[in-house]
C-alpha cells in the first residue's frame, strides 16, 4: 500500500518534495537527536490527491489513526483525555518555503471536557483556557472560514473591560468568558457548535491545511515566485509544547547569523509567556535573545549549542522557531534562512573561512542578481526613515522624488529638472512617457510580472509594485496608506526597489562601495560596506578563476570603454557607430544621402572621414591591447533624415504663406520616397551598406586609418569589423570584398600591415540557418540576440513589451520576457545550431553574443552550456556576467 504518513523519525532533510520543507527539517532535527516534540507528517502526495479528487486518498484516515495511536503511546497521553489530554498542532509546509502563506492550527484536541483536565494537570487554569480560546479562533478562521476580526473584536473588548492593553493581564476568568463568546461566534456564523470530538477536529484541520494550498494569497505568492501550482503542501501533526505556561515559558525565533548584514553572532526575538505566532504578530514587544540569557541561562546555552550544531550540519545560515515550556527547550522548526544580497556574500565568505564549504560552493551560494543589487546606490542604512508601506521588489535601486499621479505631470516636472516618482494603481502603455521621465515607479497593484514591473526592469527604472496597503486616488492626486499616512501630489517619497519598501520623505542615498571596489578604487574606509566589499572581491576572484567564457562590454564611447575595462571587460563585443552620425553630423549625412552628384557626395564624405577616424582612435586607445568589435552602420536610413511630419508642415506652411521653399519640397519628396512602414525590417544594416556603399567604405577606411595611426605610435589597437543584419552569405561577401580592398589601400598608403578580422552579426533566422555558408566568409560570429529574438518571434520589442507582455506573463505563455532572458528552446536553439554549424565550417571561428542577454544570469549559463567564446553586455553588467560565467562552471 502507498504510504502517505511518515513519523518524524522516518525522514530527512532530503525529503522536501514528499514531506515539505518543514516536515523534512523536523525529521532531520529528530534524526540529529535534537529536542523536537514527536509527531508525524502527511505527505504532499496526499495533498495533491485530495486537491485533484476532492477527497482524501483511501487509507489516509487509517494511517493517520495508526500514527496517532503510536504518538499517544509514546507521549503517554490521549487526544481528548478528560484528565491529561494530548494536544497537537496541525501545520502546513510546502516543498518550497512560502512563509506565512498557508495555515496552521494549534492546540487541536481541546474540548469543553479536556480543557478542565489540562487545567488540573498543568495547575494553571489561565493557561488551559487561553489555549482553548486560541484553538477556537484558529480553527474558526482556518477551518470554518470565519473572519479573524470577529474574534479579535471580542478580545479587544475584553482587554478594554479590564482596562489593559496587554494580553497577559487577562486572567483565567477572562479566558473562560472569551471561550464562551468565541463558541457563540462559531455557532452564529456556522449554525453548528464548535466540534467537541478531538479526532474530528484533527481531520478537519488536516483538510483545511490541504485547502490552504489554494487560498488566494498563496496562489498569488506562487505566481510571483514562479512556484508550480501542483506541488501541494505537506501537513505536520506535532505534539504541542507550551510557551504560554507562565513566565518560565516562552517562544521565539532566531537566526544563526544576522540575515541582514551577514554579521556573525545569533539574532532573534523572544517572547515570554506566549504561544506560536504571538512573536510574528507583534502583540507585545519582544525581547532580544541576550535577555533570554538573563531569564533562563540553561535554555539559552542549550539553544546556542543547538544553533551552532545546525549551522555546522546545514553548512549555512539557519533560522529556527523554538519554544520553552517551564524551562525545557523545544525545537519547532528550522530551515536554511533567507538573507539579503550583502549577507549572502558575507556569509559565503565566512563559511569558507570556517572550513564548512569550499570556494566552489561559496560561488554557488551567491547570484548575479544579488551582485547587481549591491551595485545600485542604496539608502543610507544609518539614516532615519519612516516606513509607510511595503510591496514587491520589482526592479532594484533606491529612488527619491516627488509623487506624481499621472504621466503628464511626471514628464512636466522632470523637464523642469525635478526628480519624480510616478505613483499609479497600475500602469498601462499610456504611462510609458511618465515611466521614462520618472526616477522610480510605485504601484498599488500587480506583482513582478505586472506592466509596471516588466517595463521598469526593461528600462532599468527602480520600481515597487503591489503595495496593497496603498490606496491611490488619481483624481484627488494623492494616496493614503491603511495606517493613515496621506501623501499628496508633490510630497517627496523614497522607494527601495530591492526590498519593496516605501518611505515618507527623502532618505539619503549612498553610492555603492561595491561598484567603486570593482572599479579597482578600493575606498580606504568603506565603513559598514567593508565586509561586503571584501566578500564580493574575493568571490569575483574565484569566479574569474573558474570561468571559461570571456566577458566583453557593449560600449560606444571612450568613457564607456574605460569604465567597462575597469569593471573587468576583456574587450568590446559591440561598438555601435550610429550615434557618431547624429547631432551636428546628421546634416552631413543628410547631404550624403541626398547627394545628386559625385562631387556633392565626395564633399560630404571628406567631411565625415576625419571625424570618424578620431572616434575610432579614441575608443581603440581606451581598449588598447583588447579586441574592439565595431559594428558598421545599422539603423534605418530615415533616422538620419529630417522628420517627415515636421518637414511636411514646413513645406505646407511655406506654400500657404506664398513663399514656396523649393529646396524643402525636394527634400520632402526624397524623405517620402525613403519613408518606411516597418523600418525595423526595412533598409538597414548590410542592406543600406550595399545600396550606399560609400557609407561602409567610409567607416572601414576610418577604422583602418585609425589603426594604422595608433600602430605607428606604438599602440596595440585590435579592431574587428562587424557587418550587421546579414541574412545571406552573398551580402557579407560583397561587403568583405569592398572592405579588404580598402584595408589594402590603407596598408599600402601607410606602410603598416593591417590584419583586421571581418565577421558578422547573426541576428536573423535565415542567417542562423545558413551559418555554415556564412562562416566561410566570416572570421567571427556575434549573435545579436535582441534582433534575433524579435525576428524569431516576429514581434517588435518597442511595440509589444508594454502592450501584451504582461498578459503573456500572467497567462504563463512565457515565464520571463524573452528580451530579459534568452528563450532557450526557440531563440537559443537557433543560436546553438548556428554556433555548432559555424564551428564545423571554420574551426577557429570566434563566437560571441552581444544582445542584452549577455548580462542576464540564466542566459550566461545557457551560453556557457553551448560553449560560446564570450558574452558581451553593458559595462555595468560586466561583473554580473563574470560572476555568473564562473558559477556556470562550478
Ligand atoms: P508558519 O509556517 O507560518 O511559521 P508554523 O506551522 O511554523 O507556521 O506554526 C505557527 C506557529 O506556531 C509558529 O510560531 C510555531 O513555532 C508554533 N507552533 C507550531 N507547532 C507547535 C507546537 N507543536 N507547539 C508549540 N508551538 C507550535
Ligand atoms: Mg513556522
Ligand atoms: Mg541588431
């Protein structure tokens, strides 16, 4: 027969899928001989069976009965016994931790009869009735679906009648009264009395925990955390131990190190004379663990000892729940604890020093995303701040600005040089302008896949979403929080996109010492950031030793090139040249495109050539000794021409006022002729280069001359010429022939030997599918994964990201935007086929990728798995890519 129930002594920490995290770790602690109250776990399989079929699997009731009987035997108490009743907790616990999302019922087994026995046995009447009223409330809300407030109201009223605001001032008679009132609530809300059969209480509680898998907050949480919906929860039935048995009892939570900073030493809260969730619920102020040492040194020492053991055993930071019952310590939960990015790096380093893990393991314990968070400016940790609400950490960074409640206001204020935070219930494509103008975006609805979150991440804006405590009123231009704070348009607020916190007023921002350190500018005194700076540098070294992939940067200016080099880039993987043709130079390009005669064309070219040569010389020098992949001109032609609408208006006005402008009219005709419906798929890249060969020729000559010049001065420029948007090998062959001719010319004229590799971008599906042929003509490939994603999926990023991506993410059509992380099974397959066939045709073909995916952790792992030579990403992401390239090898 299939086994659905396991005793705590039967499992281990590796059984999370079956027993849930809580159950597996309770079993592990039991195995280690730690003081865990005995109990058993009902598997996640029983839960999924129940959820799929609407009823418990055959035999479950019997198995629970058998384990219950064993438990009663072991502890020498019986459920419902009128003299000495066994009480149990019925606790949820999924394979992946979902803190506070599902339900737990304590004190199951108390009835009108057994409560009297419990009082007599414990010699504490107040305790017995306090436990009973807790059971009725938890059972009432969790199992019977009664609102918590119904009970809380009675509790508050009782405290008021007693003229106190502390629960400890209520005595046994108060608790008895509350029990009567609570039972009345149950009867009036459900039409039935509170169940007096303990086994029925147990079965109903187990079923309620199964059901809690599908309550709304759990479902939302799973969607946000990308936890599959079909895992189900395990149910732990655990003998009750009592922290509410007077002042020598209590309950607490603790961490084996500080989960915020990673600092060594235990951290935690303790609440005397309290049960279970009182600590988290904040009903009274908690004490620090240090005070526990004063109150009960024996238990404290034992706790410390156990925590040290757990850390050594799990080889990681653990958090725990414990209860002390009349001086006896009990362990109720442990798990490897969540931590901040800074703590993750610090702890990984410490554990290596302590000999608990090796450097490879340390590298596995940190992530590129955590590093990215540390590279953003952060709010000064020491600065006072007024937290008014918390939501989802949707896009990292620390942003301060004036609250604006619509896009137009945000744009207007930003134009005046103000910092703005755009506050909306949720954003939609109309808010795009406002999001661009704002420092940060704050919404009351939506999670990490909402429009605001997706778009903000796409453009690197700080964003906090789903702040449920926020009521946004766009027409009144204000928001209020549930605890009554009001923020009107123009008030300053601060938002932290790394932890989802919202503060009133301005919180000072400190630059990241991690960035300075990665730049090689180690601050003499990084203050509080010192330990994390050390830990980051140390793990970066490990990553650099382990990684096989080179990491280059996408950089278009000498400044960016220098920054990228400092951040560890091994060259430039993509140097775009279009900006070199804009601004003041746009006019010259316009003349070149519109030239009627060779002479006109020559003049324009003569003007552009020295400018281009200087551009390239500067960048090559900034990257001296390292490869610089220069992409020839890529964007559609019309980007260099005057705006069609503006020009039409100008011509029309001139005509209407009787001063027709012949030159403008002629220009208009030309611009109309070149206008494209769909420029992304129009005349751009190599197509432009073949139609107006002078443009590419100009660029190649400028690259060649700059190189020759620098060589002659003793430098080591290493340019590579990259042809964009090639679909057919013939396109590349034409450009290559021209380029070789030009390179030879310059070599001859300058007397410097020029061997400059010529390669191509692979960014169209046809190019990927004909990679073998293309490789015959290319010395390197660089996958342009942004365009490849657009052309493989057949959508244009600018049009879709705001329009329908949130809906697609919501519906699970993709788990993450294919522009954020490479779509391995579609676009990634094109890349791997092309890389493979390219190398087959030319074994020394160098292959890299230069889309934004180059800085995305999951994508870096994919590119490592298909053995590319390098990834190239924005300078700021270079350290992230280095770290992940290392992690991909351990
Ligand atoms: P959560 O997953 O929300 O932490 P738990 O199942 O851990 O829920 O239980 C909620 C609270 O009740 C915790 O503080 C826990 O320590 C306490 N608790 C659970 N079981 C027992 C028990 N058998 N005896 C005493 N306290 C318990
Ligand atoms: Mg817990
Ligand atoms: Mg492209």
